[in-house]
């Protein structure tokens, strides 16, 4: 029961920040350019600095080497989710131009804008490096596999690996994570003024990310949400099948309890926000992608306390 209350407190903190963004957006405080600027600030400044400070302050050389043993779990579990998603799409006869979006929602989660702040609220800073391990696999699977599928569904030729793909995969948050790892492995610390500046900049990650989610939800078209079997199946995949895939893998790897818990929670996060953006770029059904993303974000308010109860119970 204490775990559920702790999860609810963390969720309530996040919901209040999301609700603030939602309310102020509806009041007309934020323009489209402001929303874009917030997303850029979080991904290109706040997250990279947060990663560097978190790793250099909280981890040692030996701890990082031990931590790398957890990488097979997200790789195997996401591969399982991907193939199950395609099987479900065939079974449900999902429209050809929606299969890539449907499967992406199935096996890729929002590890940054929601997963990282959620982990921080529920597990503390000790869980953040494990989020980044999951994120390394998650972002690679999204930009290499998911984008290829969504582009193919729209009739666009998209190579599995290209210079553009590599550039997107090696994004600022991941580069910040890698920079932090290098500093720890070399046993270097940042000069105090730089470390303090990075700490302040990184501290803006959670509130800005939650405001962004609130703004995005406020702009959703609720009339376009259709609760049919496709939406239900996509949500079952996102919140039931993918976490179960992680749980199935865990007995085969001797991982620390906190790492295991973080991996399960990351697998149970909402759909990747970039799904609708990529679908629009390649001419896919981006409205369908946006609908699934919004519904999954709202459902996370219910599913996250449930999984905290499962993990702690």
C-alpha cells in the first residue's frame, strides 16, 4: 500500500505540472513557437547537462561497467514487442498506412519527456542512468526500425541505416549521456562553476517537459478519438504486453532490483511523442498517431501507480 501511495504522490506531482501547462495553454499564454522552443530547450540543453552531472556525481567507474550488463533486456523485450505488434496488426487487419504507427506505439515508449521525469519522481536520481540505458535502445529502435516502417507504409523508400538516421540517433541527450560516461570512466570531474551551471540547467528538465506535455494535450482534437478495437489493442500492447516482455526477460539476467523496476516502468510509459511528427513528415496517418499518443499519455496516470504496486508488492 505504501508503494501505491508513493506512486500516486509522484503521479500527482506530475499531473499538477501537466495541468498547469494545459490550463495556461488554453488561456492563450503559449504560442506554437513557444512550445517548439521548450522542446528544443529540454532536448538540446537541459537533458544533456542533466545527464553529465548525474553520472559524474552519482556513479563510479566500476558501477558503470556493472550497469552495462542490463542492455540485453531492453533489446530483447523491444524486439518481442515489435514482432507481437506486427502479428496483432495482421490479426486486426489494420489499414496498411497505419501498420507502422500501430506497431511503433506497441514497442517504443516515451523515455524522455515522460519516462525520465516519472522515474525521477518515483525512484529518485539513482534510477536515471538506468533510464538512459533503456533510452539508448529505445531511441535506436525508433529511428532505425519504427521510422523505416512508417515511411514504408506511406510508400516512401527509407533505408534502414543512413547518415541521417545516425545523426538523429546520436541526439543531444544521448551525447550528454555518453559524455558523462567518458568523464566517469576517466575519473574526471567538471570544474565547480560548470558543474553548478549544469546542475541548474538540468534541474529545469522535469517542469519544462511536463509543461510541454500539458500544452500538447491542450491542442488535441478530442472529437477525433475513436475508442475502437485498434486503439484498445494498441493500448494493451503499450501498457500490458511490453512491460510483460521485460518481466519475461528479467529472470534470465541477474540485474539489480532498481534497474529491473526502472526497465519495467519505462516499458509501461506512453507512446513516443515523435510518432505523429514522423508520420506527418512521411505522409502517413499522423492524426491516428496523435490520437494514440494522447490516449496513452492520459492512461499513464492510471497504469503507473498500478505497476508501482506490482513491483513493490
